[in-house]
C-alpha cells in the first residue's frame, strides 16, 4: 500500500516535491532488498500517483492531498483544507495516523452567532466553514438589536407606537420579544443538531459570556446542547464571515486544549497507582493493547519509534523477528506508532493525539487508559 500525504498549500512547488519524495523512496526500496517483482509493482503505483498529481489543475482551496493506492488497483483520494508535512510511505497497510489525528483534532462544530434580533447558524469542520444552515431574523423591533438586550434606547417616550406606555412596560415588552427570539433560535439550533449530529456547539454573542444575550440564551438552550457547549466568543451575526470563523476556531482550539489537559492529568494520575487503570510508555502500552485492555490510547503527536508488524495478522512487536501467531517474518515499519493507532482503532478503542507539550507525558510519548487490569 502506497500512502501519500502531500502538502499542496499555495505557492508550494508540490509537484517537484512529490518527484523527489518518489525518487528517495525508490532508492530506499532498492537498498532495502525488496523483492524485484514487488518493486516493479510498487514502481507502477508510484508512476500512477505521479501522473495523477502532475495532471492536477485546480485544488479548490485544498491544502493537503491524501492518496492510498495498491498495485491491484485500490485507489482512494482525499482533499483536506488543513496542511500536514508531505510524506510518502510504502508499507503492508495504509499509513493512517495523520488522518486520524486530523479527524480527532477537529470535531464537527455547530456555530451559532446570535444577538437580540438576528441569528446565524453554520457548521465548521477541519477549520473551515462547511455549510450555512441559515440566517434568522425575528420580529423583534429593529432598533432593539444594537442594545443586545440592554433595551429601550429607542424612540422618545410619548411618540410613535410607545405613546402612553410607561418605561417598565416597554422594557418588559422588549424582553418578551428577545426571549421569544432566543427561544426560537435555540429550538432551531437543537433541530439542526438532531439532523446533522454535531459533536460540539460554539456560541458567538455580543460581548460573549460577559454580555447580556448569552446568559439569556443559555436559559433557553436544551440541556443536551448545554452539555455540548464548547465555547463562547464575542461576536455578532452581521460580522464578516472570516472574522466569525477566526473567533469560532479560537474557541474550538481552546476547548480542545482544555480537554487534552484533563485527559493527560487523568492518565498521569491513573498510571501512578499500582492498580490504577493507566499505563505510560510504549513498552507498557503495547502488551496492554495486545491483551485488548486499552480503552483510550494516548499518543504524542511527534512521538516516533521503530517496530515490527506481521503483514498477515497485524501482530505488533518492538523487537521480535518472527510472528508468534503465524510464524511469518515480521516487517519493519518506519513509524510503529501508526500501527499501534491502527490496532487500537480496529479494537474499537478511542485514540487521542496530544498536540501540546506536557513534560511528564511527552517524555513517555504514549500511554493508555485501560478498561481493566490483568
Ligand atoms: Zn503473523
């Protein structure tokens, strides 16, 4: 299986970059004594990939091209809006670690931007606005919006529709409008959640958490949505799209970092006790994984270690030569952690990639929360 991750972010000369990646890979395969027939097959796949990439005209905002291909005709390609370093792998199975890291790093977010009168709802995935679910305008009198619920900066008393009304009554009337609006917005957001099964909700409101609208909105939000709230940022529905995207993304990243902190703290805590449900370090993670004990595999994004894998049954080993399951010869792999990630996914375990530095954890590179101890 040839796996290609190609950073195509403009103005990168990605075609010539691919040429040199292929050139290096061929030299390495020749030097490593791969059997001639197999090498010819791999060469054909590499040629097909090069022809495909050379023929690319428009990339439509893609920043990463991912391709998996085999000599027997398997071909699967993806275009993603997030860049990763260019890499080319030829191994018994697909190199999936960067993909799983991307998918995890970016939950599918629903972003709601709301003020006293309007609301905008969109979905955000892999750092991009994926789909606009609608712009919503309530029947709240238009001059209320700028007050975000502070209300009644409106027309002078004694004229227009408010003639003869007392101030407290006007206030109450406005508050009713705003509450009705926020209730409708909350209902629509909940409907969108049910339809699209988002992971998280992010809310933009005037002055964010500190403003008046957000606390009012929160009282209307379905408890299911409250439980999925990942962040609140200062924003208004008529802000430029790129600005809303930037703020929503910052809120999402802050949320991901906080989750990561909690996970690492728990892992360190569990691995300190003799009977705790946590292990640190690949030499302890691997046996636990092979016994089906792993609930959540945690790997540092930059951690790499060599190892071996059985091409027949995916038995993993740090040092053995032969597979104890089938007696076959184990094949060395450049990035053993990729195989560990793949095995964990195959077992239905969760995989968490750690992107920031945590001295105690980073020194180990990997760890796991266990389902049980043996
Ligand atoms: Zn085997």
